[in-house]
C-alpha cells in the first residue's frame, strides 16, 4: 500500500493561503525547502493541511532519527509536562538533567571520566565547547575546516565555511578562527587521489599550517565534523582523523568533534567517531538527541569541562526538563528497538539500490556517506565535476511535487542528502527512492552531461 497520498496539486490551496500569510508575517530569510504546511506527522510520514501525505527523507534536518511522534518520547514528555515545564537548572536543579548527563557520559566515546553540560541548540553547544576549550587551555585560536557548518550565531558563522547564504552580509566575524582543507576526496584541495595522497590534507596541519598561519601554542582547539553535514555529507578516510588526533595531542590542542548531525545513530554507531578510532576531548551533540525538542549537549573530559568557574556556563532554558525526559526516552528507544543496527541496514539498502546509478543517471557524480547518512553529488560533467546546482533544485522540486520531502546540501548546492527517520520501513524506502529515481531520470534526460 502506498504511503504517499496526494489529493491536491502541490502545494494545495490551504498551503498556498498559509504561504500568503507567511509572506506578510515572516522575513524572507527564514526560507523553506518545500511549500507545504504540515498538520501532523508520524514515523516517516508527513500530512499537510490539505490532506496530502508525504514521505519524509529530511527528518527535520536530522532531528527525527526515532521518527515523528514516537509514542515513548511523546509519553515521557507529556508526563514531565504534568509535573513542571521549567525551573532553570541554574536556580533549582532537577534529576532529569543529571540522569541525562550520566547517560551521555557513559555512552560517548572515551574511557576517561566525563561530564556533560546541556544547552538548547547545536550551535549553542558549539559555542560553549569553544568557551570551555579556551578556558582550559588559556589559548584563543580555533581551527575549523573548509566546507564545515557549525551554526548561524556569530561564532557559529565564523566557524562555518559556506558564504551564501550563511555569512553573506553578516560580517565582521569572530577573530582567531583559522581554516584548513577537509578530506573531501571527490574534490581534493591538493588535486591528489586517495590513498596515494597519504592524507596530505591532515598532514598539512603540521607541515604547512603551523609554519605559515598560526603558532600551535596559541591554538585552543580543532573542531571537526566526522562527516560533513551541510557541507555535503563527505565521509573522509579513517586515517584523516587519526592524524588530526595525533597532531592535536602533540601540541596540547583539544579536539572537538561536532556530532550534531552525525550523532544518535545516524551513521551506524551512536556517535560517528566510534567508527574512526578516536576519542575526542569534547563532543558536541544535538538534533536527534530529543526527537525534535530543543536540546543539545557538550560532553568531554571531566578536567576540561570543569575549567570554567561556577556560573561560567549557563542559560535560562538550557537542559529543559521536558526535553531531558524526551532525550532519555530516545536513548531507551535506541536500546529497545536496535535503531543503530537499523541505520546500518538502511545504509546497506541504499548501497544496493544505488549500485547502478552512476551508469543510469549521468548527473550522479559521487555517492557517499556512512550508515544511513547518505548523499548523491550531482554534476554536469564528470570530467570537470562542474556542480549541477540548478539540476539539483529541479530534482528536489520534482520530489516534493510527487510526495517526497528531500533536502539539498553542499558548498555548491549540488548534493542531495538523505536524513530518513531510522524507523522507516523498507517499503517506504522503496517508494521514496522510486520518486527520486524518476526525478533523476527526468532531469538527466535533457542535460548535456559528459560521461
């Protein structure tokens, strides 16, 4: 039985009316990918105000790993709502915050004592991780990567690499931020090929960057995504992270791993860095931590986390009790429903389904990712790898017009990323991929793409 059920033109009349009201009430900067207004959702399905049903391959940009309106999460949140909605942990603490901190300390990579500070959003966690690193090391500088995305606040934008639309006209930015190439093998900054490249991009941190750009003794931290998120779901070779860890350790630099998008099972382990053989000094988590409720966390070495003095970390709403109970329910769901294993199964399913795509669809230049975190980079010419941004937009538009919600990514806007809820069924995956394949076939057909 089909999950997608379209009863009107997309967008439907009620969505169009809401779009008109939105235009006069909401600034244009708050853009949306699909012009449909949602009335309810469950699992991997969205229902709009016109009665149309869509498959959700976006998952609230990776927030819904346990699915929309998961009963266990909903019940936990409702029970907490009946007790109290807010106290402010900085005034009168409560046990849900402590219990969640204990769980994150236990489940994050690292065989050393850890502590956790809870905040509201991924970028807030990033900012606090940098604060903690600077406090512990007494150093000002932070090294980030090309094609990185770490959020939209001032420091988040400063760490983020993509200019349009995230940084355009919003400067000046925070000082003491330095940037080096990421291990984006499909578009290598050094025009080399893995594995003969010997991971030049990571080696350059020591061999080039510390000689020409910044003295390592002034660097507090290196912040890195284990798989690029907004940057295009780039999954580097495992050795890349080993080199970063070794260089950081040698110079007393903290390694911050940003797992806001990769965390909570997305890549086939609870945290992606478990697959990379590294133990970060600080790990940032968010998005699916509380199934869409505003919550994020910084977890790290106890002695590092204790560097800021009392009152140095805080915020009115951080560690909201309803969100904390939701997060604890999320972790129980991962244990009881084996969602990490399901992420591996989804990744294997996608690999099988896309095995012939590069032959069938000339637009598809690269297929990559880890676990259920998969992406397809579209190019106009496979020899030059010219980004197919307009074609990517056409694919995404075709998909939402035919009942599939999907997202772009990438510095060039030419990557289609998958962030399906991990509770999705194989039948729903098959239905969604049929729409996506129809879109790729239609958009590829008139394109003069060299192979």
